[in-house]
C-alpha cells in the first residue's frame, strides 16, 4: 500500500528528482500524471490556488505539500 499520492507531469524535473529520492529511500507512493487525469489536475489546482504546480503530494489524512523535499515527506510520514 502506498503512503501517499504524488501528482506530477512527465516533463517536471522536480517531480523526477523527488520520485528518485523516494524510490531510493524505499518510500512507496502512487504517482498520477495530471496531464492524463483531468480530475487530478483540478485537485492540484484547488490545493495550489488555481495553479497546476507539481509535484503536489497528498497524504491519507488529506494534508498536502507542494514541491516538498524528501526530508519533509519523511518527517510527515513519521508523524
């Protein structure tokens, strides 16, 4: 089971960096491409004041982070 959902795009360098860091750290996540899933793009816009800013990470408790560091994600998951 994944710990959270990461919304991204294929061309986003920040998304690639975070995805690689998460995989190396062994942290499981679900990735959703907002260019392929219109509802996901709408959700990201709601979280980011109308902007499709990625990576946007949404945790099971409903909280979200935009362009977080690996440390921020790990800290949230440990809490």
